[in-house]
C-alpha cells in the first residue's frame, strides 16, 4: 500500500524532477539576488559604526529618504485609486479606442526610463505644453518634488492596472446583481461585494508600484532638478557617492534603503495574506 501511495503521489506531480527543479531555483535565486545583496552588506561592514551612522543619517541623506519614500508611497496610493478606476473601465465598459487605451497602459513598461524622464521634463517645463498651462496658477512641476511624484506615478501605473484587471475580469457579476436586487446601493455593493474581492490584488499592485518607485532613477533625474535637500532622490545620492569613489558610503545608504523597503513590503504582504485568510474564512 505504501508503494502504491508513493506512485500515486509521483503521478500527481505535473513537473518531474522536483528536487532538481528546487535545487536549480535556489541556485539561480542565490546567484542573481542573494549574492549581490550580501555583497552590499559585506562592503558596508568594512565601515565603523560611527562612520556608518554618520553616513546614513546626514541631513542631506535624510532629506533624500523623505523624498524617495514619501513620494513612492504617495505615488503608489494615487495609482491604486486611479489605476483601479482605469482597470474598472477597461473591464466593464465597451467603447471606441478601448484596445488602444489598453495598449497605452503598458507603455511605461516598454519605454526606456531616460526617454520617459526627458519627455516629462519637456512637457512640464515652464515653456512646455503642460507647464505653460500650469504657470498662470503658479504651479511648478519640472525641477521640483512634484515632478518626482509625477514621474513615479507614470512608471507605477501599469503595475496596478495589470494586477487588478484580471481579478475584475474573473469576478462574479451575479453577486453584484444579487446585492442590487436585495436593495443594496451601488456604494454598498462596491464596498461589501466588489472591494473585498479585489483587495488582495490592490495590495499587490500597491506593493509592486511602491517597489518600482523606490528604486527608480532614469525617469526621475531629468525632471527632478536634483537639487540637494529639495529634489534629490536617494538612488541619485548613491550614484554621487560612487562617482566620488566612496563605495562603502554608497552601500551603506543602499543597505538602509533595502531594509526599509523590505519592512514595508513585508508589512504589505502580511496584510495581503490576512485579507485572503479572511476571505477564505468568510466563504467557509
């Protein structure tokens, strides 16, 4: 009987060579991700604690942290709202040009980041097409922190749309119709039927947009102006350290960014797992 159960377990495996596949996966992950990240920590450990603390908590670096993480969180939050609306429109409505708009969503994926940065800087500069319209209202986008936010929204939008869109397509419309037929308002139907269904996907899109924004460089430096204490992002500050041959200082800042990003992503993933458990318990 034990022999038969073992054969049945092997037959249920879709991909053969489980141990070999897992071994290759761990090896590839270590080669591509873990070894480079460990090298960052190893290089940082060559510094004394006082030198490390002074490097990562200097006034200029702290200003870059606030801009990078603050703008990334705000951009991800904005993308969740408007990216969710865009995904809803693409899934639930039919209109001329729908396929074209759907294709445009992926444009930030294919567009080189430097090209995106130059384009945004050109559009939002004081003499640009959009900057000229905003100038009478004393709104400056290019070469300000607001420009950084615009660039991060641009590169993060597809992550939210492409994460939420498949979930909306698979959502059961019968539940919405049943809620409305029982007297629920449109807002109650959204908050109690639709939103709990798409919440894990929304959190995933938020995490992906935030992760992309924190490490973004090419599309930001052209529109940010890169003024110290004002519009200088942390990745640019690390590049500045490398150009000064301060490799340990650059890796120290990278370690801080890595730790903060990991904690934030871990929190978001834990919240996502909690919402899924609640959904599973509710269905049971």
